[in-house]
């Protein structure tokens, strides 16, 4: 390593399989030089592998290339992460400088005919038959990915395909940056306390803290989730709810208070056109068909049928729920229930039916106790220990680093938990693989992960107090983390979540949510933050009774979004254009129980499909929920913490990665293919198919 490389923390951390990045030392200026160096190294590695006259083997072809690409991913992950959680002009510029180079290199490798031919010769060789199932799967995936990158195209089409890939990458980045800027551009400053009528103390304290951080008196509403949701759920002032709803529902669009300033309209149109063009270059009818090459589902028709069946089962309860909201609203003099009323009256309905509010639970879910309880649940399920690493540098004082050790005291994974919302941090919750498990020349490279949430932060002397929904979000994201970190696979491209069919990726995450609904697991952490009293039976019973509150409405909402995504990509007509809003309107007319206001621009903030990995795949949440509900039913049959069942799930699902199909993993755990019954039962929809 040169002196320049040694001085670059993004490169020096690559000297060890488990040398954690020094986030106190990493700066935006380190990003582009590191990526330039590692792309050059990877190019040399590929050239060297192809220069040999020896027959291709795992060791002389696949392993060196996997190592070079892994180093590149490890160096770029902290850059991408800082751009997402500590955005600044400098980090944004660093990310934007690196991304085109990485995209171009990816296209270059994916369209390298000589490399493809070498991998194909390896797949046809006697040596291939001696490889483990995992390594054979890597090679099979490599050949598939070459074809999806356009390796078989004519030269002109190859060039065009690479141009499309580059532009799509740029547009996805622009989409998420527009959304972040639009989210942070709006706020509402209040000095009259009467406007806060209905808001619980926790929300008032948060809004007061928002204002104090800006050196303002009074209260400040922002579009960050904790602030926005508090207003839409609790504010008695209907005009205030309407104002916040419009600001949120028009982010990054041509409408609303910032209309046109951060508009994603043209970005979406161009992205959809480019996806369709690329799919047709590869010989697919459309992007929806292309996307299935890496999914469990067989055809778009199968997905649509699945979604419409869920819509049919959910329609009657959803409309009944809506009628109940209208009754409550009418009692308040509201003649026509509007979108900004739904959350408010849904909360009122919950209180009326169950004598229960999410706010009643907050004192029993201090964030530090919930995190510790999550670790206890996981420890009991999988016989692992999770402990903090206070010696590791982080990017913010809210971030804590932990390591997972198994029964043999082997480190199985390390993760960074960043739980609270703040300015410059992308909205939402996610797990991002930072470093994959893989076998190296010096041993096993330990998986590393970033776990990110956007909970309301601590206010004053109070700890952060979570809603039950936020508790389930934390369990969900940690399910992804366990899938990534508990893998026992030694090949990076099929270890953890890598290479897993995309519509099965949500299985381990949704599976973990189930432990948030049972007394035996809640008793590990649900205690009052001041008195330390356990969650009372009366509150627990109300929580369980209200579990399926608005379940039909929520199911239809997910079906609506999933159908919109599928049809947007399945029915694209270049002559007509993307028709984003027209497609959404048609889907809503078919399945949505309540009309949305004309200003609603939901697609303009739909990160999952325009700047994430879920394009033509948002249905995966419901698809994988069938798997996760059925998998959890095994614990309902044997016991919530049954050791044998937990070990079997760990061995057959979490540890397997993509060394075999997701269906094979499920069958190995459950003994049969998945059934929808458990999902319908958990959702309260067993008897709810419409006539």
C-alpha cells in the first residue's frame, strides 16, 4: 500500500477482514481517490484472470474477482451511508462524484464478453461439478447477471444499455435528493398553544424541542415522520391537519407549498422510459417481466392475481372501517371525510372501541429498554449474545455499535444502530449491508451492517419513548440485520441477503415483528420508564384486541401501492409516456375506498421504486408476509421461544443465504410450501372475502 493509500481511511480499513472504519477520520475528500484506486485494482485483477492460459477455476477466476469487487463495495458503503444519514453539500458532492464511475465500471464488467465466456467455460467444466452448492450458485447467478447487463447485445446496443444504466443511476440519486430537500424545506412555526389542542405531551415536547433547536419560541412542525404523524393523528385543528397533509403529500412535486422547486415529475417519467427501453433491449416485454428474473414469482399475471385476491378479501372490512370513521367525523360536524381526517378519526375509533391509544404505551417503551429487549429475544431464539462496542468511532453521538457472538464466542456480525430522526438524515428505516461474510486468505470476513431508523429523539431529560409501531419497526429492521449477519455462507454474492430473491427478502424482517405482540416477549422489555412497572395486563389486552384495527384499510393501501407499481412498469407505452398520475388514479378508482385530494402526489416521494430496489417489486412486502406469517405459525405450534424451532429457522433460512432458492429454504424449515392461512388469520381477514 502506498503512503497516499495508507493515509486514506477508506483504503486502510481494507487491510483487515474486521477493521471497522474510523468515522472520525473519514472525510468526503477521501471518497473519490479511494474509488478510483479500487476500480483500477479491480480492472487489473480481471485482466490478470483473463490473461492466464490455465483452465478457469474458482480460485483463479471467481475468487480474485469477488475479492476485488468486495473491496470496492466495502469502501463505497460508508460514503453512501454518510450521504444518507449526514447529508451535506460535501458528502453529496463526494457521492455524486463516485456513483457515475461505479455505474460505468459495473456496466463494463457486466458487458465483458471475455469474462462471460470464461465463467461459462467454468460452468461447463468438470471442475464445476466439484464445487459446493453455494459456489455453483454464485456461478449461475454470475451468468444470469451478465445476461441482464446486456453482455449478449450487439455493440451499439451494449453502448446504449450502458448509457441507460448511467442515466438511471443519476436520476435515482436526484430523486432521493429532491425528496430530502423538499422534506426539509417546509416547516410551520406555531406560537399560539391553542393550535396544539389534542396533541399529547410527547408530541408537544418534540415540537418545542424542534423550535428550540432553531432558536425559536413556541413549537415547530416539520415533515419528519415523528412530527408529521403526531399532527395527523392527534391535532384537533382540522385546518392544521389539512395544511400538514398537503405539505407532506406534495413533497418533491409540482404542487403544494414548494411546488416546482424540487419536482420529481420529469425524473419519474424519464426513469420509467429508460427502464422500459432497457428491458426491451434485453428481449423482455417490459420492466415488470425483466424484474422477475431475480424474484420468486413467475409472471406479472401471478402477482396481479395475488394482489387482487387480497383486495377482494379486504374490501368489505375496509369499507366498514371507513363507515365507522365517517360516523365519528359526522358527530364533529364533518360532512365529508377527507384524507387528512383518516389518521385522526382512526385514533378516535381505536379509543372508542378499545379504550386504548398508542400514547398509552409510550411510557412502557423507552428506546434503550426496547433495544435491550430485542437483543434478549434474539439471544433466546438463536443462542447468541449481543453486546455494545464503545471503543468504535461513529458519525454521530446517537449511534451505538454492537457485536453478535455465537455460543462458541465467535463474532458473527457487527452493526451500527442509528435510531433517531435529525436534519440531514433520509426519512424511513432500513438495514444496509456494509460488509458481507466471505472466506478470505486470512479467514472469514465478518458481516457488518448499518441499521437506521427515524424515531422521535429524547426530549429534555426524558429518554426516547417509542410507540408500539416504532417497536415493530425496530424488530423489522433487525430481522434484515440478522439475515445479513448470521449467515454461514462463505461466498459474498450469496451470503446473507445477497442474491436472495427480492420478493423473499422481507421474510426475516416481517417474521421478527411477531414477537412484538406476545406477552412472553414483551415482558423482557416493556416496563415504565419511571416506575419500572411491567406493562399492565389491561394495556396488553387492549393492545392485542386492537391489533387488527383498520386492518382492511391498511391491506387495501398496500395493495393499492403494489398494483400501482406493477402496472406502472407492466403497462408502459412509449407513445403514451409514463402516465404516472393517470395510472395511480386508475388503480385508486379500482381498489381505494376513499378518494384522495387532487393535490396528492404520492409517487413523487415513493423512494422504494424510484430510488430503492423495489421497482416492479413493491408487492414483495405482501408476498413475503405470506412466508413470514406461516413461518411464525411454526412457533405458535411449538412455543414462542422453542429452541429447536429457533435453531431450525436459523439454520434453514437465516444461515443459508442464496445458496439455494428461497422456496427451498422455506420448505426445509416448514416441511411444506407456504400457505396464506396464517397471514389472513393474523390480519383478521379469514372470513372477509367480499360476496
